[in-house]
C-alpha cells in the first residue's frame, strides 16, 4: 500500500489549487501548459507533490 504525505507547503497548496481551477474549467493541462501559464517554478512544486503521493 502506498503512503501519502499530506504535509504540503503553502506554495504546493497554491499550485494544487491553480491546477484544480483549470480542471474545474474543463481543461486538462499538461506540465508544459502549467509552466507556460504559471511559470517554470510550478513544475518543481508539481514534482514535489507527486513525490509525496
């Protein structure tokens, strides 16, 4: 069974909600789309979230 680390930073939470907003709008952005819209820094935050499970 995989474990999930629910301890996320403020920046990770902001990136997550920006992603959720895009899903709510009917978009399924890829990493390149997110980087273009939100800046390259978002990719490190997304990777960090993915690593946490």
